[in-house]
């Protein structure tokens, strides 16, 4: 059984008290690895290492161009180990390896390369002023790294989300302590080792594995951690804000969604069915931007729901290593129980079950792709982020009603608009209260685009120039010119 350790200041080390946690295979529910179960003392050691590199260490003496070179080297190494990293993330949550090989790891590489470009382009500004007491001045700003960052990463797309955070903060000159999910520490640990291989000074990138209530909290209260970047649930995000707020830490929170996919009557029907199915079923529906609310024009709603149900029924669920299997289990027992609970609630509240349903008992954390129709936007299955392969079809009659239904949610991460009317697409996209809109495509991610939400979906942006700037402070310098 694999024996994983923390990665602190360039070394693999056990927890300070020797404690360990067990990793369970979601396909057969058997233990396959163990990892160090971190303590506050472990976090202290990692933060101290990261802080030393910022203040007098070799990292603090590198310029942006040099940081960019290291990021490109790291991208090369991730590309070299693409299949290995994809398999790590896939096996940890029972996912088909094809998905991270095609999407997650290539996106991670793109994140690193894009950030490498920003590393030498985070410019300050020269600002004209009225002078100082009648004397001319030169005022300008410089961008400085915000400091040590605590990066807290979820289990659904571990490597890709880790690089969203780490690539940008390294470009900005920060250092980091990564706290990966308890279920998926492997790829973060491997990434840290690749950082060492690429030539990053020891202590710039550290990984402390363990439970959120210990490791995550220790990062949030540590006085030398300047920012917490977190992806996860709204409940955990609120706890982080409550903890970090009194210390005036910066926080970036990406907290999931209940994303609408709006299908108008002029949409390319087959393309919309395939796109909505992708938005529902990729990664077993365990995606923050999953398009789980399918808002369909009344004139095509029954036909569309039937076609989407047929697509769900054609998905073969099982062990991803077996031929023909398209969907593995959800990541853990608690997640399977959560999804099943909401499926049963949808049935109890009167939604029409067209495909799937509550999972039969058996080994593995499997859930059938599930489609509900005849639902309203007030049903629980239309309000709560289920984080599983469950879609709810809701009818609308007018464009205005579609927008109102889409915006009637506490979340605001992403949305999709399916239409062949270009004017309608722009008008509706601008009216949606979300961080990102895809027109005739579901959740298009690109390393050059900012990503993040509004409302309960969080605060802050990752990716693109916005992501890199978020790890800097703008300092003003004014010089008197007598």
C-alpha cells in the first residue's frame, strides 16, 4: 500500500505525531494508500519554510522572467508525466482516466504556461498628480507578491484546480502551502516534487496533507499566511471567512454552483442535448459548474427531456478500467448517500423521474445518471448543489421568464445559452447573474480567462491576468522633484 508523506521544504516527511489517514478506492471500497495526517505543527513548519523564501531566500531574488522560466520547466515536466498524473486523480475518485487525460491535465499545463507569460508582465503604473504643496512629483506603483498563500483544494479536479492557484501565485512571486483534499493528495504531492525537479528553491511549494478542521484551520489562523485561496462548499467558505476575517487575510473563494443551461426553441436540438449531457455527466457530475438546471422552452421541453433521458440511459456505469464503461462511482460514501438522498427527495416532491434513480445497494459508490422532468425551480433538486449526475428539466415560455428562472438561485457561477439567435444570445448572457456564460458550449475553460462566481458561488477570480494580479499588492511610491 502506498505510504504518502507531506512535502515540506523539499523533503518528504511524516506528520509530527506520526498520525496517518487511509485512502479508500471508491470502486471496491478497499484501502489502497495512506497519507500523513497533518497537525498544526506541520503547518507551522511549512509556513516558516515558505516565509523564509519570501524574505531573503533564493526565491525572493528571482525576477519575473526567471520565475517564468521555472514555470515553463514545470509545465514541461507535467506534460512528461501527463498519464501518471491523470491516473492519480482518476483512480482516487473512481473517474475514467480518459477525462483527466483529455481535460484536467492539459488544462493544468496550460495554466502553468499562461502564468509563465504573466510572470514578467505584472506591471506597475505611472500616475500623474497635482504635485505636493506646489512641487512637482513623480508617482508610480509597483506590484509586489502578497506573501505566503494557503491553497486549499477540493477532490473533484485536484491537479487542475491546484494549478489554477499555484501557477498564478508563483508568477506573482508568492510562496505556498497546499492543503489537498483528504481523498486526493497524490497529484499535489507529485506536483511539488516536480517543482523541485524544475529548480524551484526548496520551501517555495509545500504540501501538508490532512483534515480541513486541523490543517485548513491552521493555515487560516497563521499570522504569516497572507491569503487563503479555497475551492469547495459554501459552508466551508463561510467558516474560512469567519476565521480569516478578524486577521484581515485576503480570501478567494470558489464555492460551487447550480448552473442553468437555457435551451431556446431555436437551438440546434441535437447539439444542445449532447452539450447538456456533457454538462451533467462529466466527472460523474462532480463539477462546480455542472449545468444541472436545464431550462427548456415549453414548445420543445417534453421532446428535449426525453432525449436527455435517453442519453442518460446510454451511459454505462461501472469500473472505469473495464471496456465500454463511461462513468465510474462518485468519490466517496458520503457523496453517494448525499446524491441518493436528493434523488429520493426529487421523487417525493413530485418531479417526474425519466432516467436513473436511487442507487441499489452494492459494493462501490455508484450512482446512475438521473434525469427529472416536470419540475419547478422551487423544488429542492433545483435549488441545492447535488454534486452528482442529476439533471432537472424545467419549462419556460418567454426569454424574460428564462432569465428570471436562471437568476432565481443563491448561486451564480456559470450558465449556458443554447440558441442560434445571436442577438438573443448576447442579450441573455448580459442579463445572467453569473461569473461566466457559454453560448452553445458548456463551461468553456481557458487558462487566459478569469474564472469565478457571484453570490454564494464565491468571491475573487482565478486564471488569466485577474488571477495573477490577485496575488499582488499595488504599492504607491511618490518622489518629490524639486
